[in-house]
C-alpha cells in the first residue's frame, strides 16, 4: 500500500543497491515476472524515457496494442522483446527516471533488465552468435594472428563475405565492424610491462598510471591507446601495462553471463590491486571498461575490499587529466588549434558522474570550440551489429549523426570509439571519426 506521504518523483541523488545475483531468489521466475510487471506498469504511467532507446517504445507499443491498454494486457512472453532491446546504457536510471532509489518505488530498470538477461542465460536461452561476440579475448586473439587478421579484415570488407557472415552468424551485412590488428597494443608496448617509475602526486592522483588496454584497445584500435600513452607521458605521467589482463567483463554482463563476469573479475582484480599497492593509478580509454570497475563490479561484489580498492583508483583519462590541471600539473603547450569539434559523450562515461571532463580538457586548447552531444549512439558494442537490432540502432543514432552533420565540424567522434565509428557510419563517413584523446595528441603536436 502506498504511503500517504508518497511524493511524485524525487529530487534526491539516485543511489544504487548491490546486485543480489548470488541469491537463488534472483533467478525465481515468478518473482522476476512479478517485478517486471510492477516496473513496466510504472514506466507505462510515466513514459519519460520514450526517446532513450528501443526498450521503451517497444513496451509502450505492446501496452497500447493490448486489449486492456494496460500492462496486464501484455503477454508475459512479450516481455522479452523489451528486455532484448536494453543494452544497459544506464541513462534511464541516471538522467530520466524520477522513481529510482531512494524513492519508495525503488525502480532500477537497467538492473531489472540485467536480472532478466541473467535468468534467460541461466536457462540456456542464448544464441551461439552472442556467446561468440561477447568472447572478446578469444575472438581478438584468434583474429589477431597475422594471417588470420588479413583474412578476417578482407571478409569484413567484402559484400559477399558480409552476406555469408549475416547468414551464418547473424551479423548484419550493413553494420560497421572493427578491424583486427596483427600487432596488438600489448605486443607493441611490451617493454612497458613491469616497468618501475616515480610519479608526481596531485590531488587524488599518484602521477603514474597503469593502462588497462582493454580487449578493444588491444586488438582493434591499438593506436588509440598509444595516443593516450603519448599524451600522458608528455605530461610527465609514466605509463605501464599490467602484467596480464582479461576483458573487463562488460560484454558478458550485457549477455547476462554473470559467472563469466566473476571469472574475469577473479583474473583482473588481483593484478590491478597489486599495481595500486605499488602506487599506480589505473586508466582505460574505453568508458565501459572504466564503468565496469567503478560501478558494476562493486555492486556485484560489495563486500570485496580489493574491488573497492580498484574502484577508488581507476579513472577516465580526461577525469585524470582535469584533476592534474586543477593542481597545475597539466601542460597547455598546445601547438595547434582544433577548430570546431563535435563529440558524443558516451553513455558509460556520463553515468560515471564525473562531469563533462572531456569537454573541459579540449576547451583548454586555443581557438577550439567544443560542442557536446548528450545522446546515446545506440551502438553498445554488439547491439548495432546484430541482424535483429541493427535497424533500431540506426534509428537511435540518426539524431546524433544529424547534429554532427549539421554542425559540419573540423573533427567529430566520441569518448567511446565504437560509438564514434557508428556515428561516422551513419553519416557515410567511415574512418573520419577521431577519439578525443587522439585530438588532444594532435593539439600537442606529438
């Protein structure tokens, strides 16, 4: 029964409860569908999130087409259509929903979708394609073999190869897919592994960082990580690489394979903790990977002190640089301007609650105007490449691409390299996107 003092929405900062994923009740079908119905009913009565992603229009269309025009008229089997469109961007929770905790309705739409995905995965309802696409380390290691990488890249560029890939694996023939490099980042920068260095502390930073390369940065865009290294070392911040690393676990989280997330955590956290204990901070160029260690793992393992330690010492690269700048430790010896820059602030960077740090850093460059697009690109790593979701992803990215095209900037991109590439693909300008850290390197003239 609702409280007589029930407020319509909340002005308090959202808080998040730990994810009780190891409790058997988490996978109870009756409890899950009861909670789905409760939350869907609240969302149907609000509809503020209709413009965020395809989950909400799908839900509202199902309700409006039902005989009762209420959630109780929607078949339970159709709930999965809503779940499958959620790619855990978290924007509804962080930017739209008025009923998140501490509101008494306690609505956490993304984590409810995650629970449903985990339930689905637990009962074996998962496609082979999705297991493959989320096994980023294995795919990257195989596709990165010199001969294999050439074949994979050639197939991905060939229309006939793409049609075959769509038929066999369910990867849309028109979706942009990344290239693989036979010289991954960890091989290029092998000499950095295990290096010793002294940093100059500033604020909450130690002044020396261990780069979590990420599977995407290692195999798909090693140049991006090398740009980050160049910028940081230009600013007197020594960079090392972890002795070993695995995928952060975000792709498996989005699949609902929480046991695989735990396995990745067990592989990564001890290594990162040792680096933190040795005085190193952690940075990663992929916002989703930073968010994994900042938010998702701490919510999955709230009682693990090592997870908490890593959370306190991992940073978005622009967050790190702005902390240094506030303490007079960021160089502003830029040798060239960037003109007009339009960049999309990625969802998984925005929900870190660090503020617009990328814009703040780029704005330090003389004669540079920065326009931020605070709207989801609809990529999500795997969502945009799947045959059944590609059209929806192109619908979601269209307003972002429209903003970029209308601005006609000198440079455009995103904090998430996959989102940047998706925007360029929507514009018909594949390869023109540039990551902000790469733009910063250009501005320094490095």
